[in-house]
């Protein structure tokens, strides 16, 4: 099993990179673990407090569970990936079964910030993008997917997203084996990554 970590700032194009890598690989060879599924359940807090949560701080995530799930996949076991709602800031009672595959991609803004999680990654990738481009994507996503107003998105960006990026996300670039500028638009980098993964798959199959 090859475990690939794909990190990078909010709106950097990580999800696009993941999708394009999957499209270029044999069908049913890849499983994906999304960091967003592992945010801590906050159902014990009043809704007004949940709306002020800082999702860009490492303390908001259950890294121990992510590490446990990767280890179980490596042992050939199917795991139950949580389902998290940004609208309610709670975990759903339902889960998504994820079966072990030859390639497991772990995607998220903070996955390189946790030492134990980094140890589970065979290849560490950091997707880099200009701050203005990331902000534009964040505004579009948060309005459409998370029901926030433009003013709320900009306020959150200034108070948490930008400072957390500088404090916790940008520094993890030093742990990356490969840095991909321009996110999902960098077709050359994605092609190189795909060939690396394919070569690894061929070795395992042989």
C-alpha cells in the first residue's frame, strides 16, 4: 500500500489535484481519506458558539483517529470514515466504509502538521497557490457549500484563515517531498505524480 498525503492551504486546489490523480489511475485502485471528515464533534456546544469555531487550528481535528484508520487500512481492514457537517459542526451517526486499496490518498490543510500522521505517509505533497487565488475560491465555496455571507467569509478569513495559514499550514511545506505550485492547474506536476504512483503500483503488482 502506498499512502500519499496531499496538504496545502484552504482553497489551494488540493481537491482538484486529488481528482485528477484518481482520474489518471486504474479504476478502484485508490481510496481517499479526507481531513474534513475528522473534525471533532461539537454537538455539545450551542449553535452560536459552533459558528465561531476555528477549523484551521490543529486542535480542531482528531488526528489519533486518522492515524488509527490508516494503520487499519494497512492491515487490510475496512474502516468507517466519519461524516462531518460544516453546517451543524457535528458528526453524522452514519459513516462511510472505506476499503483498503493499493493507493490511499490522505487530503487536508493540516495533515502535515501532525508528527504521527506524517510517519504514516510514504509521499508528502504540498499544493501551493497564491493567497488571492485561495481567497477567491474560499469565498465561492463558503457561500455555496456552507451558507455563509460574503462579509462573514471575509471576516473569518481575516480573523482565522489567514493567521492560521501563516502559523500552522505554510510552515508544514518543509515536510513535503514535492511542492505543487498553481494547484490543479499544474498539469505537469500532476502527470509526474501520477507516473510516480503508477510505477509504485507496478512494483507491487510484480
